[in-house]
């Protein structure tokens, strides 16, 4: 049987973390030819992940420009994908999640009549402006996709309610697969500042905040809350790897630079971020991926957003919505800092996002869909 040419498309750091293990799993299957196309929507942060996983793209669109708009990203992705698909001639295109790269990659594949598989399918908030633009990116991608690889059964139910009933597979989330390769108890960071943290028995709080929906007043409120947490709790240290977005950096510098026990550092390579998360006490984030990663490491998460498309984590008790109001964030964080029972309840809740075998299940599902195996693979059950 002819090998199936599968082209995985991604462009941001979070996408790369979740797709690199899958690219390698597909390459290990004798019936597949695994290809990788990156858009470099986030150039520097993407490259650091590729280096960690030892992955060299087959095609690189290199679209990133300073202060790029969503229209810039989408249009350059579409034009670049025309060339990539013509040159690599994939039988299947895989896209991930909800970025502008995701939607543009799926749309381009559709224009070329190439089947699309959507990894991390079925996440929803049902508010098209929150998260922005991610919610519409994933909804539109679902309309194009021919195969839907859902992390949880709840994600599958979302798609079923929308009338999508064909080729839905529950696989777990590939980010758990990635953690299995990056976290080590003897890990040494590239800087002594990180190797020394936390200092003097202090509790380390890991922070990320970068979403467009939080630009402006919400991000100001978040930064003020972080400053207050650091000032009022002598037993904590905050580490904030600051996103490269100029908007994010300007806000963080204005409200957090010089705050006591707040370490503002550059974005970290994937392996350093995962190992820092493994050593922290608590995570405060507006990231989607960290809501899945941190619980797998037994770390409670406070989400710096008004809603989350990951309700399974909230239901399981590993994640709580803190919102974007300064007082609310401070109150919820300080409870976990001071209340051991509340902390332990979150830290020991069951992570609903997988067992580290999501990539295997996705590859099995593609094999079944294209006749390389007779039996449909079993869905993941948390």
C-alpha cells in the first residue's frame, strides 16, 4: 500500500509543543510519510520548541513581521500554504487548536481539496469574542475538518451538538505526551537565577499572561494583582516569562518592573518552562496549554480570564477561574497560599486531559480511517 503523506501545520510555540510529539509518532509508522510545515507565526518561540524536540520542518513560511495584525497572519498563511501544498503534495493536512495558522491552514487545504484533521478539536466557550480570535478560529476549522481529534469526551459532545457526527475520536491531549519527554527531576536550567528558585523555602508562583482579549484594562488589572500578591506575601516569589508581544511587554514593564520578589524573564524554551512548572507551587495564567500541563504535574491553576474552553479541568477541581478583576485574583491566590487544605484539594485532583498516549491514538485513528487497520481504535476515557 502506498504511504500516506501527512503534513502537520503549526506556527506558534503552544502549537509546536503539542504537535512535535505527533509529527514524530507519525514518522514512526511504516504506512505514513510524516511532513512538517511551519508558518512561524511566532518565530523565536517556535524555533526554541523545534530545537527541544529535534525537529526540522520540511517547509517554513516564515511569515512573522513586527506588530503583525490578524489579517497579516491569515493572508500570508494562505498564500504560503498554496506553495507548501503544491510542493509537498500531502494526502492529509493536520492542524492544531485555534490559532490564525490553524484556520488559514485548514482553509488552504480545503481550497486544494486535501482532507483536514483537526487536533485538539471541539473546545468551545460559545462567545465568539472570548477568547479572541481563537473561538472563531476553532469553530470555522471544525466546519472544514474531515477528522476531529478531541482531547475529552466533553469536546466530542460539543461537536455532536453542532451536528458533526463523522470521524470523531477522543484521544486525550498531546501536551501530556510532550511532558513525558521534557520533565526530569535532575534538570538544570540555563541560568543560575532559575536554578536558585525558589529561595529560602518560599513558594514559587509561575505566571503567564499574553492573550489579545486581555490587552488593555484586563492586563493592567492582572499586573496590579500580581504586584499586590508579591507585596503582601513575604513567603512567595513570582516568575513571569514575559511574552514577546510589545503590547504585553509595555504593560508588564509599567506595572511590575521593580516589584519585590517578582522575576520578569524572557520566554523560556519548552523544556525549561515544563521543569519550572514542575517545581512551582501555583500557576496563574491565561494560557490554554498550561491549564492542561500544570494539573498533570499536580499544580493548581488560577485562570486569568472570564471563561475557559476547558471546563473539564474546572469540573475536576484542578483549575479555577480567577477572572481579570484585581481583588478577585488576589483573594483566590492568597487563599491557596495560606490554606493548605484548599491547596491540596486542587493539587491532588485528577487531571482529565490524558495519559500520555494521545499521539498514539491519533495515529491509530488515521490508520483506521485510511484502511491501514481493521478495527476502530478505542476512545480515551478519563
